[in-house]
C-alpha cells in the first residue's frame, strides 16, 4: 500500500503558472505635476522667450502702442501690465509643459511623436512677437516718439 502512494505522478509546475497566482508588481509612477528633463528644458526656453516678449511689449505700450495679438488682447487687454502678464505667462508656460508631458507619455504613438510641438510652437510665436516689438520700438524711437 505504501508503494502505491509513492507512485503518484507529480505535476510539473511551469514558471508562468507561478506568475499568474502571484501579486502584480507595483508600478512606481511620478506625480502628475513632475516634469521630465527635456520638457523642463524647453519650459525654461519658453519662459525666456515669453519674458523677452513681455519686456518688449511693455516697452512698446509705454511709448503709446497697443497690443496687436487678438488672443493676448482678450486676456491682457489693449495695454498689458505686469500684474496681468506675469500670472498669465506663468500659466501658459507651465500649462504647455504639462500638456507636453502628458503627450509624451500618451498611449497613442501619433501623440507621442508630436509631444514637443506645443512648446516649440509657442517659443517660436513669442520669439517672433518679441522681434517684431523690437522692430516697432526702433522705428518709433527713430521717428522721435
């Protein structure tokens, strides 16, 4: 009788069977507000371009011009002040960086491919607007304003 007990076939256990029953691994995720290094670097460049645009816009408005961009005019008014430009500029820079961060980690490949587009687009827009303000400012100063 003891011999029959020892001849019982023992099932083979595969490693996958053990993984199925084990607890899932914890995925460590960063907080939603923490930005990657490349997004942060472009955020710094974006803030520098926005500051340059803000300084030149303020210089032009003290001479007597008004804000020409309709989107900026809606948020900042025709004569932007520092009290309006700083909070809205900060929200724009950080919001764009958050958008780029979420696009970078999207589950869709097409979205991940273009995650830098919002930041690069706004950097170009602010740089162009600042350069245009410098041209306007030099023209007005040459004319004697």
